[in-house]
């Protein structure tokens, strides 16, 4: 049978395939889709397939042309559905909804250690004496503090939760990050930025305490829409607008003096560097220069000694050391709204500090592969540079890492 003779059957099957089922139509209405646009798209695809079949030899291979139609169809349908998504609204402390019933945190019945000075407003919230500063709070005072913190957490709203890490909004202007780390890098870096630079949209550190094995780092709350929630719906020009703002902010950030008077890399009062998968590796001693940082990166490698030596020779020791965020990615960038793309906040500085000038780029580029978007095409390269060769070397090192 000639292919031309089967055209009615082909078109019938295609119509069935493209036609939305009743429950799909109902779902489309629920999601606010423009059904007429989808119907028009399906009809145009049927006409295009008909033209391909009629204009080719009956025995010819139609797949290359049909494959192109298929890809175009997927893209156009995706664009229609994407435009019908409700706009992401900025998150405010008053609009965070009710506490997550599945989220529970038990504060250990132990002494309270103040790792970072507490702001006056936080001292009031936690019922801590104004004289408390880098001390251990015990006895009845510790009990009152734990009760106050527990009440704030119960009444608060969970913004983020992953494994043993949580971020909870406990008042109109305060959030607390809860985890098992006693690292003060984020507190140190935020204080350093506010001391030396005005106008950078970053949180203000309010202090940090530990109770048992848990740490509680308090910062100001910044309202806004995380860029990852709206990135896929932004046009080229609007993405460029976000990038230009990042170029402006990160150019200023990289001109700041280093955190350590001795010029050590990393962050925290006792400067440490972080690397590896999810920044789980930490340097055991302060790192003073590029060479020591290279050794830190290579120490976790399982490569054969000869290859390790060759790779070590490929790593330069002439990079500048600059203040770095360390985890530049869309979830850590907040904008005013989907319509107003003014950046209101750059958050999550716990992996920042003083690092080699390529460190910002390679981690931002690496983050682009955790999602299916085109974030890597809009990195603020005018400010942070472009270090793809360094990224490739880092990937080789990571591929043979012990972790």
C-alpha cells in the first residue's frame, strides 16, 4: 500500500494524539490555559504534517521533517503553557502562610553559647541580657531563652527545609537559619560587607547562637521573588536586565578589602575555605595563597600521583584574591516582582569569603547544571570574569574526589 493511500488514517491518528482528552481540557481550564491557542496550534501541526506527506515521494524517509515538526510543536506548546502560569508574587513576612505541619524542631535542653554578637532587637526577642556577648548562658536564663526561641519557631513560618537545614521567619524582619554547623562565615561576611559598602542588597546579621549540636544564625528578612521561580518566563531583554544589576553589585563586592587582616582565604573569624560537593570539605588550617588553595583542592583527589602532579602544574598561582559570594544562583537572588525586576536581595552567604578570582564563576557555572534553564548564558561575566578553563580543571578534580 502506498503511503499516500494511508493519509486519512495517519491524519486520524494524529488528530487523536494531539486532541486533548476531556480531563486534560478540564485541567487546562483550571490552570488558566488559553484553549483556543492550543487548538489552533494542533490544527496548524496537522496541516504541516499533511503538506509533508503530500509533497514527498511515498517511499521517502519522512522522519527528519517530522522530527523537526515534533520539536517545534513541543516548543510552541510549552511557550503557550508557560505564559499562562500565574505570576510569582513577592514573599513578605506577613504572607508566608501557616506553619508547615510536617516541620518539627526540638531545641536541646542545654546551655546556650553566643558565637556572634546579638543585635539589641534579637536580645529582646530571645530575652537575653544586653550584657551577654560571646558568653555561655546557663541556668534559668538559658531556660527562658530556649522557651522564647521555641515560641518564635512554633509561631514562625518555614521558608526552606532540606535534610537538617531549615530557614524560619520568626518575626516581621527576622529569619533564623538552623543547621548543625558552627561556621560563622555568613555572619562575618555580612558584617564585613555592611561595614565597607553601602547599597548592596544583602541581609544584616543579627547574631548567632548554638544549643547542643544545633546552630541558630539570625539575619534580617528580605522580601522578594526568588529568580528561579520566574526565570523561565523572562524574555531575553529582561534576563539581561537582571544580569546588568548583578554586574553592578558584584563589581562593587570584588573591590572590597579582604576579610582577614593577614590576607587569608575563606571566611569566618578563624578563616576556613570550603570546596567539594555541596562545599562539604573544609580546610583544616587557614590558607594564605593560591598555591595552598590549589593543594587544598587536590588533597581530596584519588588520581594516580603522576596525573595529579600533571594537573597540579596546570593550576596557576597568579590569581587575584577577591571577596566572593560562592553560591551565585537564581534561588539566591530576589527581585521585587515578576513585573519589576529590581534586585531586592542577594542571600545565602555561608559559602562566601575571600577566594581566587575564578571561584565565583566556576561555582555559578556549575549551579547552572542543577536545572534545565539557560542561567549559564546570563552570568555577570563583566564583573566576575569568564573562567571556563578553570571550571574544566575543577570538574576533573571533582570527578576524582574522595567524596
